[in-house]
């Protein structure tokens, strides 16, 4: 099997999350597996009503093998708690399952995934959606929104309401990293409050 096509060839027919996660370890659907430490698949279980999608694992997530365990994860945890959503009852995943970065000396600098990475990884997200069949999906940031909705949206134009999508409602909100970047600066409180307000739209489903 050649690399750089998409993940479809690696996705098993099973919709057990454990089977999906273990098959994903072998995925060569794009080149991102090479420099990454490991696949970061998801956390949460198949009975979750709220499924949250991020962009891709960051440095900490890549090292620990869990989504949203780094600084952006701490912002998300706080916002989820303030929105009345129990993180442990939600399912958390990413549009792209490997950390894309540029090595600069000892530092690994986050690089946004390209559309081809989103496309390559989408079969995993589709399989997860089938497995979990959540009542609502929350896309964190424009990259996640593109993966979930299969179209490009501007966060400012679609946030603040439930989008009526064919399979289930979708909430699009800002990525917690964008909120984190404002910490200590003007605009942080407002940006955080907007994130919480968007997450509250999903809370009744939790
Ligand atoms: N950012 C993401 O989009 N996902 C993670 O898992 C961590 C940071």
C-alpha cells in the first residue's frame, strides 16, 4: 500500500472505537505519521452525546497520545466546565490525527494541516461519527469546521447558533488556542466568553 492517498485503506469495517484506534496506529494515509511520535486518536466513549473536533494534536498531545492535554486543552476544560459540559462525558477528537510541525532547533513549531491532510484523515472522522453517533458536534476552529462540514466557513459568520446539518446539529466556535493567544491581552475575556457561549449551545445535549 502506498502512502499519501488517504486513510480509507486503513479504516476497518468495525465501528468499535478500540478497533478504530488500534488500526489508526498503522495509518499511512499521508506523510504526517513519519515525524510524529504517535497517532493521537481520541478520548471519550461511544455513548457520548457531544462530540468535539479539534484541529490536530499539539506538542503535548503528540507526546502523551491524548487529545487536548496541553495548554489549549486546559482552556477547553475550563470553558467546558463553565458551559456545563462534563469533559469525561464528551468525545474528543481531531480532524487530523498526527501532529504536524516544523523542527526548529529543539523546538517543534505547530504547522496548520493542509487541506490534503484533512481529506486524507477524513475517513477516520467519518468512522468515529458513525461509531459514536452523537446528538451534536462541536467544531473547534475553522480547520475542524471544514473537516466536519466539508465546506469552508468563516467562524464569525456561523458561530453563536446551532447549524442545521443533515445528520445532526453542528456548533462552530473558535479554537481554544486562539483564545489562549489572547491571554493577558485585550480581548481575552470577550473571546473566552464567546467560546463558553458557543459551547452552551451544545450543553442541552450533554
Ligand atoms: N489543539 C487541537 O486542535 N487538538 C488537540 O488535541 C490539542 C490542541
